[in-house]
C-alpha cells in the first residue's frame, strides 16, 4: 500500500489562494537562500511591492485556471437537479482542461442514459397499457354477460397475457445485458421444428392483431444447429414479430434456415418498406423503434436478439434486399461462447 502523499494546502478552500501561497512561499525560500548565501536582502518597500505584484498576478492568472472548476461545480449542482444540458468550457491543455473535457463526456453520457430511461418508461407504459386495456375489456364483457367464455374470447385474453409476458421477459433480459452475466444451455437441435414453433407463436400474435400476415418456412430436412433452443427461439420470435409489424397487411413473411459452409444461416424477410442503409446498424441499438411499425414495441427486441446471437459467437445483420427487409443470423456449427 502506497503511503499517503503530503498535501499541506488541503485546508485552504481557494485554488487561487493556494497559488498565491505557492508563489509567496517559493519566493520566500529563494530570498532566504540569497540571504544565507550572500547576506543580501532587498529593501522592505521593494519586498512589499513584490509581494503585492505576486498576489495580483496570481489572482489574474488563477481566475482563468479556476473558472472551469467553478463551472463544473455549478454544472454538477444542476445535474443533481436533473439538468444534464450544462457543459464546461474546456480550452486549456493542462490537467484542469482534461478534467473539464472528461466532465463534459460524463455529462453527455448521463444525458443519454437519462433520455434512454425516459424512453424506456414511456415505451413500457405504452406497451403495458394496450394489453391491460384489452384484457380488461375482454374480462368485463365476460363478467357482464356480453361475451361468452368461448375459445375465441379466451384466446384473445391469452394473447394479451402472452404479450405482457414477453414484455417482462424483455425487461429481464435487459437487466441481464447490463449485468453481463448469462450462461447458455447449448446442444444440437433440429432447426425445422424450432422455426416451426416460433412461426406458430408469431401467427397467433399476428392473427390477434388482425394483420393478416402469412408466414412461409423453408428449411431443408435434417438441418441441425448447435445452440440454446430457448434463446434461439426468442431471437426468431423477435424477428418474426418485427417483420409482421413492418409488413403491410396481407403480406408474407419468409423465414428460412440452411447451412452455408461451417455456419447455419437463418433469414427472416418481410415485404415492408425496408431499412435505409444508414440505419442498418442503428436498428440493433436499444429503444430503436421503426417509425412505420404497427403496434409499437419497446425497441428492445433487436437489441436482445443481437445480445443472444453474440453469446452464440455468431452475428446478426440487415442484409441488402429489395423490396422489404431481410435480417440474417449466422451461427457457427460449434464453438458457442458463454458469457460469465
């Protein structure tokens, strides 16, 4: 353990005063050396004028040196009240300038985090309101005798409950992403039934939403993948749901799986407006929602899909195609990486 450094001026509460004391003490030491070595001492009036000039110069020069610190204090107090727009003027190249630049970067990061938090609250509130209102309406109709508890009515209630469950799952996955810990239960699995199960779930959601989307599956028999089936199912369902939201009513969503060399490639393609080239990387960020999507969404689906694919040691990307959008997931046949 390193010994504590000596800080004799810690009790002085002004940096400018510290600079003044530094100059005076340094000059006093120099004068003491001259007196002891040469028995020379300047006249008292000259000494007093010199001290006054030292203090005045230190105050003038120290003002520019300490202003960024004072600005940081004011900005920090504003940030404590929720204002993250304040910035510090960082023009010097010394340690104070570096500190001011670091403070500005921190303020920008905090502002972005606060904006994301606000977006999350708004998105989650919107997503919760819709299924809860629909579920409440269904139950009220059943209780009042307006609707019978037949399979269709109960199916609607079940679909809204499943929507709430997906939202909770996304929020839990978001916490796992932030914690950086998750272990995959990876093993060889047949790709065809895995995709068929995901499509069946997406068909129910699309039917309840009244989108009229048709799903087409194309997987060669016997194609297997080494992955965590539950997590891979989550990725495919997110991609199918995203494609159904962006596709026009009555259109088709194609999902395919095949082996290319040493990789397994899964593609989901819709007939929607597509994604602009400059946005093809941004869509995998958190809280990014397509402006033309139907039914909203939290903006977490594609971010979670990328996280799961990264855990498998694969990659996910928006592949060029016209018209529509095609998202490609590439997974290695083996070599799954687990986050610890």
